[in-house]
């Protein structure tokens, strides 16, 4: 890695530091994909966090001069971003998803799922939003998908389920942050194992789905995230097979399953050509999210049970 100079002599204003940070990040060949897609937006995240500014400020603020302590704080964040390769969200302890600020740390993935678009559409036409009362966010991590989904469903409560107690501690912080104790519940469970007897109108899941080849090739920034939330066997489907096989027991009669599998869509379509999976097209980027109804899953129950990976058990 190029030795970078963190001397900020001559830099005074917010725009000076955002520009400088972007230049540093480009020099260091950082990778972006955890809420921003370029060096200058990533720099803005860190500068505005250090200065405790909202994302949108009047244009004249960009010319405001930083104090010495503020300059030092910003520069330290830049140095940490370059030298640790941690995504900005881990340095600030927060990330935005579906218009909501969430607490995150290294025990959770950084929120970035295209499922945010489905939330904005209230998951229509797959469910009637006003009739939904029970939602499951499976492999919840920080709880972002489940908590954000409450925006779509005025009469619902959501179970936030994860196998990681550390991730669930973060999800609970987000429940507490928005005083959702009566509406969102963090549950430690290996997929459905602790949910016996429960049924849901909607099960939505962003499970681990990175295959072995892709896992080995991930940029350093993604290697900072918990492997437990990413890695899923040789084809990325170890957990998805089990979700497909078990979901019908936990869906109400008109229930719907929505799952993100990312680039493992290729393997899904190859292994399950018989399944009538609906693949979403996203206006703002993202891929590999499917929906399927309980009734359709039940038609193929024998097939699904046969194909559950032994590893996933």
C-alpha cells in the first residue's frame, strides 16, 4: 500500500477535508460497497460524522472552517479507514437503511440489501400491508430489515431471529433506540429451531449466501464483516436449502417467503428449475432476491426436503 501523508497543512474547510479524504482513499485503492460507492461519498460520511452534521446541510456550511480538534478527529478517521480497511459504518458505529439510522458493529453485516426497495413498496402485491400481523426477519443481523419493515405494516409485530448472540445484542439496541419493545422481538435461533408453533404472514431473509470461490476473493473491506453472516458453502446455498424446506411450516396459509441470495441466483436457478420463483428487478441496484408463496412451496415439499444440504443441518 502507498505510504500516505496525513498532514493537513493548508486545509481549513469542510469541503477541503471531504476532497482530501476522497483523494486519500483513491490513492489507497480502497473498496466501496457498504453504503457508498465512491471515495468522496465515503469521505463525506466520515467528515460529517466527526463534525456531528446531518447528511444534508446548506451549501454555505461546506465553507465552514474546522477547529484544530475537529481536524485531528477527521484525520484519525481517515487513517483508520485506510489502515484497517474497515467500512465507514464500523468506524462511525451506524448505517442508514430504508431511511432509518441503525447501530452496527463488527458482529453484524453493514446494511445494504436491495430489499429496502420492497419495503418502500410495502411488499405489494405480495401481501396486503394492512392485513399483515406477523413478520419474521430470519438471519436478522442488526435487525434492519425487520425493523424497517414495520414502516410498511401498521398492524404488525416482527421477530428478529439470528444464531449470533452478538448480532442480536445489536438488534436489541436498535429495538431500544426506537422504543419498539412491543413490536419487535430479538430471538436467538438456528434458523427456525426456536420458533416451533409460530406462523407468519411474511418471512423475509437475507441469509449468508457467499460461495467458497467468491468468499476467497472478497475485498478486504468485506473480510472485516463476520464470516458467519456471509459464508454458505461451495455454492452459497447451504442455509437457503434449509429455509426453503422448512418455511412452509412457519408460514400462514397465504404467507409469502422472500429471500436474498445475491450472485447465488445462478445456483438457485440451476438447482431448482421446477420452483416458480419470482425474481425481482430493482430500480436502484441489487440482484438475486426471490419471492414464493407457501402454496407453491408445498407443491414441491418432497423435492425441497431431498435437497437440503447435510452441511446445513
